[in-house]
């Protein structure tokens, strides 16, 4: 059985258990919009009260299902401060299965809800396939999460697999959680999508079945898809799904940047799941695809320097990596952690306001900022002048 699941930051400070409900009260609002062919798309918004996040999650149900089977999942994510929208897809039934039309409708819903603010697409099964295809052409999309993704080839797509054919056009993170292969998830045929993605990552949850990613599920899914549980209980599997999926959304919504560390080797929670045989890492993060060398990152001079009261530190990493940026005084005493998280490749910046980890202002003087990427370190000098 699992040990008690806890989430730890890099400093080993207990933050939260994301499988529990979050601190926000949630209000629901149901409405509809007109989409293509004059049809009406029903949707529900789960709104966390007093949340400061501007990010919205589009939570997309699977083939022949509806938004009711994701209502508890939407409620859970919203309780952590993230606005979540569920919808009843119009073209996802045994009478009409037109994923491209659903993709267009999702794009219209995204534009209606976001009004230019960021969108995270989350989809279950064939809903994840539709989410990927919609996100490709959505300029507001910042990340995608697949929940037991299944892909499909259709006459409307010219026989191509819809998600797989769109994946090369993605420039945003595409991560996913998968169940054990079965008839209900096309024996894991969505896995290739994560391998094809430039920012793909996939984890299999041992003994999870297709229905475990619906909350609540119903008798039909349970009857057709429920698997056996010899090692882990349904509650334990559900905890893993909620912990990992919620942490992904919290990171990309900016509510808790270090929550993504739960997916990372070296994190206590992740290592505990691996040790217990509860998850299997199916893809390799780019951090381990290449041998990292010092010429693959850069730490630039801060600006302004000297400064008072704020300076900007820029740096670049060429591979997805775990990055630390910290401040020390001239005696080498630690002053402040600025960055301590997994980051994607590219150029980044962080501000330092001349305060320590406790928020106290530090005196004028010489300070050093150090970037650590894997086992490599680089430091630069700066002067705080009050």
C-alpha cells in the first residue's frame, strides 16, 4: 500500500496534498454559446472565489460522454484557485462523431471564455485528442494535459491520426497520465503523441483504468472498462491522478510554480511512487536526453548594476532542466532563493528586490547570484547601493 502522499519543495518544506480539496470556495455558472451551424454548446464554469489567477482550464470529456462525468474533477481543480470550464460536445456521439467540428467549437468556446487570457487544455480519452487539435490553433493556449489520451483516424482527417498529426505543430508543453492498456483506451495508442511532442512527457499509473480519470464516472464506464486492483486501491490510484494533474495545472496557472516538481526525478513524492511501483515513467524528460555541458546555458550580467531597489537577472538554458538561482553575500552566506524549479529551455529572467527569504531588506554591499543547472554552476557579482 502507499505511504501517506505528501508534496515537498526542493527545501523539503511540506506544501500541500493536492488530492485534498483546495482552500477556495467554488461557484458554478451554466450557460451556452452559439457555435457552427447555428447549434448551441452548453457549458459550465467552475469559478474559485477570490482567486487572482487569470488562467482558464477547458476540461474536455471523452467520446459518447458529457460534462457530468467530469464535474467533480472540475470542482476539485477549481478549489485550488483555477477557473475550469466543462462543456457538452455536440459532435461526439454514436450518432455523429465529427472531431474536427468539435475542435472548431472548442476554439470558439476558448475565445468566448478567455477574452485573451491564457488557456490550459485538459482532455480525457478522445477529449484529449480534440483538445490537442484545438490548442494548435489557439494563440491563448499555454499547456495541454492528457488524461488517458486516445487518438483516432477519421475520414474527416484524411485517414490521419488527429492528435498525432497535429503534435509537430505544438510549441507548448504536452504532458499526460495514462492508464493500463486496454480496449477502452485503444491499448494506449495515444502514447506516440507524447513521444512526437517537443515538450512531451507521459507517466503510466499502475492499475489505473480508463474510468479512473472520470470523476464521477458512471455504471457504463465501470461495466465496460474497470480493471482489477491487486496492488493498489481505487482511492490510492485516485490520489495519484489528483496529485499529479492538479500540480501540473497549478504550475502552469502560476499559482504554485514549484508544484511541477512532483513529476520530477529527485522529488520525494515522485521517487516514492517509483519505489512503490505505483507509476512508470514512459518518456524521458529532455533533461536526461542529452549530456548537459556548461556551454548549454548562460548567465548574463544583471541590469541595472549597481542597483536600488530592484535588479533583473537574465539567463538561458538550452535543455529542459532543473534550475536554481540563489543570492549570497560577500561572505558566502545564503540570502535568497530566486528560482528553484524545473524549467523549459529558453531565455528566462527573475527580479531581485534586495530582500532575503524572510522578506527583510538587506544592507548595501556586494552580492553574488549563482545559477545551478544539474552539476554546473556559474556566478556573477552585483552591487546593491542604497
